[in-house]
C-alpha cells in the first residue's frame, strides 16, 4: 500500500489514498507526469492499465496533472479524503486490510496482478524504462538538463510548464467552465 500522499507518480501499489486537493510533481502537489513534456517516460507503465488508453494519453501527451479527487475518480487513487483527515482515513484502510488473513491477501493480490500482467504490463514496463532512457538523451532532454544546470531546476521546470499555462496552477491549467 502507498502512504497517503499529496504526491503520486502512480506507484505500483494495491491501495492508495490522496488528499482531495493534492497536486504533485515538485512542490505543486499535483498528480501527473509533467516530465513527459521533455525529460522522461513513466517507467511503471501503469497509466494505460489504470486509466485506459484515452485518459493515459490525455495525461502523457500533455503532461497535465490531476487533483487528488480527480485521481480517485480516474482510478489513480483508491479514494480521496480532505487533507486534515488523510492520515486517519489511510490508517482505517490499513486496519481493514490487516484484518484479512495473509493467505487471502496473497491470493487476491496474485489474482489481480496476474490479470494485469497477462494484459502486457511487464512488456510495457520494459518499454517504459527503455523510453525513459531515450527521452533523457534527446536534444530536448539535454537542453533541459543544461537549462537546469544554468538556472536551477525550478526555473527549468517553470520554463517547461509555462507554455502549457499550468505552471503552479490547479487542474489542467484550463479555465474552469
């Protein structure tokens, strides 16, 4: 199980909880993978499995992020709780899991994981790791590292994200309707 987060890079865990207003990478507390914009590829390859191809592409082709509530709605978190109740909710969830016999936990985990692996997760993880290495060695990847070295990582991230209109903003950086 993943600990409660205001940060998530889609850990390959059984159950996770998010603060409703959580937003991660960096200090922005958004849930997403903005490095997909220039410098990386998610190596766990869980996005398509957890979200389906359309939503996975929505996040990975834009680098957009979700709130904790959106992550729960989309299937990246099991639930979302108010930040001031997140630890309590997570502890209650852990207590419920701990009541299960170990043999049942092992069988249920294997049953679900085997299904996901049969759908090609292992091969996608290998490809994700390979692509992550490639992405960091492209012309754009090297330029990002140079800029981070020259001006600092935060500034390089700001420059990467500002053209998308969501640097430090909530949601997709789109105007609310």
